[in-house]
């Protein structure tokens, strides 16, 4: 579902090397109401089967390497929650 409605980031690293290691974390923007609701549904299913989940948010996600309408990917700062 997410792949159908959200673009896949074209990069996950600030590195310009040929095969950089993907180190970025993906975050939903606060106005991504529908994708966040879907993630909450997935979290409910996981928790029903004994896998705990936690929603985290930050105003400092890190060095942004990708930005779309509803999401970003960022290499985290040292103090970015993960």
C-alpha cells in the first residue's frame, strides 16, 4: 500500500560515492494524516501479536537527503531519537 501511494526515496545517504551505505531514517511529515493512520493500524496488529511499537517524533530529524510531499529521509544527528 505505501509503495503504491508514496514515492520510494531515491537516496538514503549524503555520500556521493557510487554505492553509499543507506544510513537515513524515514519520517512522515506531521500533515501526512492518512499514512500515519495506516501505520497506527499496522502497529495495532503488531501489538496484538506481542510486538511492541512506539511512535517517535522530532523537530530535528537530521541531514535531509530526500523530501517528498508526505515524508522525508534524513541521516540522523547525534541527538535525533531513533
